[in-house]
């Protein structure tokens, strides 16, 4: 098989050209394009605030229905075959993919945004606003977001592991609904290009905007400024790691990194509890969970429609968060489908609902609690710091208050870097699998193709980091969520349709 035949250029080249075409004007006119895109995005968000909130709730209900109905016992693969990964390995991979390095940032600092701009009737900086802050940070990584991430996986997993379709593509999952003419024609190509545009642009943004999580901490340790040279060095190390991991594959690369990171993160959490204000953190964690459970419905559906002054951070950011999460839904769903051979629909959905949620709540309780403790005891004016300085710069400032602060910062960087690596190697692997012409029900995507994809994502990100254009591309990624939301519901319908056609709940279940 020649190299050119390893990749389907009919979907990859158009997607790459679209990303380049929209990136060039953004780079040339970054300020103007960002203003325009933000205006468009804000108009959509303001008009459909209610819709985004109900969208999250509906997907949770759909996930529970698929899990506990007759469809939940359907096995993705041969019912006699053992799952590809143990439950711990499987959960670790989903956690690394679902949370990524973003959890390191939001768990440490998200509470400050709410404390500075709390819901109506709550005084900024007050104890109640601080409770709102950490509880809301936990809410962000709750059931709605992970429902958004996993609900296309049943359809993708079914075509790959049960129907054994050779191409692991969105268009293929829609074949049972729209027929062969649509799937094999321009309609199918459009769906596949849409998927790739959203993932390639999102990956470039992740690579470009994820680096500061490491560079800010590294610059603090070295007592220097964050420069583009330092960013390049960190990015090169990072790219080398995720390229090597993607090249090694899921078992030897992604799985090992994900499980190692669980152990390192666990050690980091215990270190903070023992070396830092452990008793306060545990008490505050309990208070945060209690406050979250009491206000979960409020956070999920409230729009502040009867209050003057517009929405607070809780309402506006929730809508943005769901919209931006929808952009990544395709990637998470396709990757989850690929690694779920041998799992039932119920096991796949509930593991994605519960494992990342539990870890994110623990991370938020510990890292957020550490920052709150320093603020309440007057050691750091964090609320002013995040308003007047680079937000990421507050992270090493908080960690440095611990005994052996340099060690805490170092471990934080390692965990963040591995999370970043597992996010992008999963992305690279998924794009390679998606565009490959190999039979994905039998083989892995070619290793050389994984490296090519990694190189392309890196090149786009580095160019945009240097000349500008990443912030507008981030907004475009958020806008991409709109058509993907529609596609999500189509794929849920497709999954049910295929299982009904095959009566899978009778024939493809464990005895």
C-alpha cells in the first residue's frame, strides 16, 4: 500500500484548507476579527441561553435512558470477548481525555471568577460568593459536560465494533438514516469535513493556549519572564511527547501515560493535604459538595432573566462552556468508541459520567481549597491578582505558599504536561484513525499518519502563536458547536435505529 493511499485526501485536504483559510485573515486582522466573532457568538449565546442549558439536561436524560433501557446491555463487540482495558485503565484514559490540562486551571482559579462576579444578590468577595465559586467549578465538570462528550459514542462504537464497518466516520454512522447515496456522496463528505475542521482547529487552539499552564510555572521557578522562546521550548518538548505517544499507540502510549498520571496526581493531592492546610481543604470540600447539591438545578437552568444588569459569570460562562464542549463532542465520542471494544453501552456511558466527574470534584476541592485558604487568611489577595495580572501567573503564586513550594510547582507542571500530552495524542490518534483508509474495525491507524497529523497540528499552532490568530480561532471553535449539537441528536437517533434493526439487545449481549 502506497503512502498516499494511507489517508483519505478527499476529506483531509478540504478540512485543512478550511482551517488555513479562516486562520489567515484572523492572523492579519486579529483585533477586528475577534471583535466581530465575539459579537456573533454573544448574539447567538444571548438568543439561545435557554437552549444551551436544556441541551445539557436533555443529553443527561438521553444518556441515562440508553444506559438503563434494553440498549444498555448491548456489547460493543463480541459478547464473549473481554473488554480491551481493565476498568482502571479504561477510566484513566477517559479521565485524561475528558479533563485534560484544563482541569488544572479551572480547579485552581475558576472560583475567583465567581467570587468577583457572583449571582444576583450575592456580595462579591463574601463567604457565600466563595462557596458559589468552588461549587460552580465542580458543576462545570459535572454530568452535563460529560453527557455532551460521550453521547455520540454509542453510534460510533456500534458501527465499528458490532457492524464492523471499515471506516470510523460520522457519515458511516448516519448511513442507516440517510442511505448509501447521501453517505457515499457530498452529504457524507460534508459531515466528515465538518468533523475534521472542528477537531483540527480545536487541537491547534489547545496546543497554543495550553502552553501557558506550563510556561507560567516554569518562568516562576526560573525567576524569568515568559517569552516566545520559552514557549517554543515548552511546545517542542510537549510535541515530542505527544507525537511519541501517538506513534506508540493506545496500549503502549496513551494508556501508560494516562495511568501513570493518575498515580502522580494522587501523590500530588496527598502532598497538598499533608504539607498544606489539609483539614481546611477537607472541610471546604465537604461544604462545596453540599452547596453544589443544593444549587445544582439553579446552576443548570437559571438565566437571571428577571434581574437587571445582565447575567453573572455563572450563567454566561455555563452557556459558553456547553457551547465550547459541543465542539469537542465529536472527538471525545469517536475516541471513546474506539477504546470501548468489549464494553456495554451502559458501562461506556456511566464510566464517562462518573469517573471524570469524581476526579474533577476532588481536584477542584483540593486545588481550589488551597487558594481559598490563602485568600481567607490574608496571605494572598488572589481576587485582585487574577483581575490585574495574567490569570495563569496566580497558579505558581498559590503553590509557592506550600512547604517545598518548588516541588509542588514542579509536580503540577508534570501532571499538567502529561494531561496536555494525553489530550493531543488522543486527538492525533483519532484524526489519523478517522482519515485512514485502513479497516479501523481490524487495524490501528498507520504510525506514519499519526506523525504527519501531529506535525500539521503543531505547524498551524506555532504559526498562529507567532503571528496572532489563536483567540479568534478559539471563538470559531465555539461556533462550530452549533451544527455539531444537531449532529449529536442525529447520531443518538442513528444508534437507536441500528440497534433496533439488528435487535442487538437480543443478539449482542453477554450471556
